C-alpha cells in the first residue's frame, strides 16, 4: 500500500485511477430460458439475470474513494441497470463499454437476457460474443444485435457443438475470457478463426447489419486454452 498517495498532485492521482480503471474485461450476461423458481406467493417467476465479470473487474477500483468514483463516473458515464424483484431492487453495474466484451448466451438465452436489460444500455454495446451452432440461431442472434446495438464494433461468433446443450455448457474460463479480449483487441492470429470456406455463415451474419457492419470473427468449438496474448490480457 502506498501511504502517501493522497500527497500526490491531483493530476497524477487521476492518471493512476484512469489507468487502474482502463483494463479490458469480459462481462457475462445470461438468462436461462424456461429456468424459473417459485416465489413466496407461489407465482412462477423468471430467475434474475446471471451477470458476472470474468477475469479482471476494474470497476471495483472505482469504489475505493470519492475521487476514484468520480473518475469512474467520467469514464463509464451511466451504470448499466437491471430491474430486480421487490426484495433485491435495481442492480447497477459499472461497465466501460469501450473495453468490455459482453459475453451473451445462445440465441434464445441472449434474447431473454436482452429483454431484461434496458434498451439504452444495450445500445451502448460495442464488443459482444454470441454462441451458435446452426444457421437459424446465428441469423436470430445477429438480427437482434443489428436492431439494438447501433454502436457495435466487434462480434465474436463462437461456434458450439450441436450436442452441447446450453445448460450443460461449461462456465467461461479465465483463459477463454482472455482470448475473447485478445480477439476484440485485434491480437489474435488469423489462423485461429474459422476457415474461409464457411462463407455462407459469414454472409448470414454480415447481411443482418445494414447501417454499419462490425468486425465479425468466427471461432471454432475447440481451441487451445493458453497462449501468449491470453497471459498478456490477464495481467
């Protein structure tokens, strides 16, 4: 701990806070379709969205003190909010959309999740991961993104096995999260992506974006877990 931090000039402190808050991260947003629980009133209710940072959570630094919170507010703007039930109330997440990869579920789960997020928050998404295994799921997911995310810059289309059920899909590992970050940053080598002969899927995805076509990267179901840029991104 640096005990003389408050003695530093304000400009230096602000630069330090900005650096601490500017790490790239992955934010997973999932809603299980048909996944319900019985409330005390015996009414079937959808479970709240499952949201978590995978790897670094730079925004936790923003709650260190009033000065850090002010820097975070300037950097992020408004927090992303989710309406909860009366017991939990509204949840707020400080997500820097410039440096956050939003990891969405498969097409059905993605639509369910985006239905619960505020449209103003969804419109700020810039880098997203979608999971798909058939053309119709890819078409549905890209259509949803094209309609709701006008600022989108990066789409990472993660292909999954036909036999891999969404509920049985393993949780996102720090290594895979780091890899998604490397793709969004443009650090992943081209040979990691799906071969060029899968043109039909690429045409389906790009065809949904009329106003502005984001960068679209297709990833195969299996890939190495560890490489040099994963370690770099997780530092």
